[in-house]
């Protein structure tokens, strides 16, 4: 939970001091608990001196004044997911005058929000962190009137002609005339024994932007061959004594932007381990070593490390879709627009005379944008563009009325 809180605060741009407790004496003197494994840890102390023991992210958002209830009985548009695609949709929908609510299950910014530095986004030649880009978009959406509900997760929905009802995990009901699904993806797991035990205790999913300063003098391993993995490597390189990027393929060039390949190759403390995979994890309560396997020879070797960051693949957040009969591809991504047509025929049970709009699912009024959508281009600019484009189609749908 400590890792989850730290990541949430970092990505939400909340200033905080991280105090690592290493002994029972420190736990007593600094946190006011009995020992290092006290169930009351972690402790969050706020500026006014108040404290919460073993808090949840929701409790922290409540204490910060961020946990809000919907202010309207009905909205024109409900957007689920506050990554760049969802934030873009919120900005354009609200600026067009649509009554818009944006629901986010964790931290604003989605997967992009954990990127340490995005250098190929138009208009930012010096680069910008994912958290800062997301915070700017959040502020922009709020200025136009978007209502944002943080630490809220949609779990099921109902669709009626001209009316969509979404139910959040805490029982809150969101009624809207249209929905944009921008729930994105989460990094895939390695599928190794004891993997769950090390999450937040040496094993992390994502770029680890909040952990970089803690890796001084350490050997860090990053798993993955995409841009998020490359950005993580370059973020850790100034802090860690050595950074190894573990790639299943033959090279970085096939999956990484060239500017990142050039940076990695020019870094003296970065090594690239191609045709390699992580085959095992070791440690007591903390990760202490990993096993690397050569995919050519099958040979394995054990290396000591307390830091492993996994940036591989993606699992879309679409577990709710089957109940609503929303069509997905074989990997769980939402099908939209032309991809729903088969030999020019509309999808089964499609109730309208027109074909689905480009970003519309097989349920009229339900649109999908960003990484959750089948065929999406995995780039920040594409996500932002899809969010804006979806709003144009929402206007068309609402006009059909």
C-alpha cells in the first residue's frame, strides 16, 4: 500500500516527503507505532499535523478534499478513464458546452502519467513528464467545467435508447446521454511464482517515475522493448549505478523510437540484454535477485537486484464488456467503427439504420478511445486526437436524439 500511495501522490502532483523506516526504533520514534511490521503502517501525516494510519487512496483523496459526489442527476457525456485520451475528450466536450463528468479509478494521467519524460509530443521540444502533461490537461478540463471524480471505478452499466447508466464500485449511479470509454490498459504481469508477493517490494509495473531517486548506487532492471521501457531506462540512468533493459526480441530498433535507441546506446551505465527474459524472482519480504534466461541457449543466470520494473504488453480494462454484449477482439480490446463491419454488414443486433461511427462500439452512444480500443496507435498524440475526434461523433449521436 505504501508504494500505491507514493505513486498516487507523485502522479497527482502532490508535494510530499517520503520517509523510509528501516528499524523498529525508527518506527517508534518517527511514526509513533510499536515496530517496523506494525499493521498501522504506513502513516500519512498532513500539513496541519493530522495523521491517517494505513490509509487507502480513497481516504487520502477525502482528506485532500478531492473525493466528490456527482453534482448532477444527468450529464450529456460521461467519460471513464482520465488518461490523455479521456482528458482530451473532457477538454473538447466541456469547451463545446456539454455537461461532462470524468471518472478515474486511480490517478489522473493513466499510463502516460507514469512516463518520466515524453520527448516526441508535438509542441514540447524539451520534453515534458507525463504527470505534468496530465496535470495541465486536468486544469484545462476543469476550467471549461468538467466535473472530475477521482478514485472511483465503474463496474457495470445499462444502456437504453438515449440514456446510459453507469454504476461505480461504491454504488454511485452516473446517468448520461452518451459514454466515452478511455479506460486504457495496465501492464501485463510476468506470470512467475511469488510475483504478487514482490509487488511494491522491489517489483513494479510501469516506468517507476516516483522511485528513481531511491535507486542511487543500485543496479536497476527494466523489462520491455517499448517506448515506456526506454523512457524508464533514461529516467533511472542519472540515479542508478547501472541500468539493464531486458528485451525478448533481437534488438531495440524494431519497437523503440529512434531517439530513445540513440540515447540508450550513448549511455555509459546502460546495458541492453536482447533475446533475454526474466525467469524467476527471489527474496524474503523484499526482492533480492532475479533469474535471467537466454532465449537462444536456454541458459539461466542469477543476478542480484532490489529493483525490477516491468513495462511489457498491455491488458485492457474491459472486464465489464461481456455483460453488456460490447464486442471485443480476441485480446479484449473494444471493437469500433469499420472494424465492426463484416463484408459490409452491420454488427449483430445493431438497432440503427446508419453504420457505427468511427470510434463507436456496437452499442450506440458508447464510444472507445485510446489504448483500450482495437487498432489504436500507441502514441500520446494519437490518444489526444482520438479523444477530440470522439467528441465530434458524440455531438452527431446526441443530435439524432
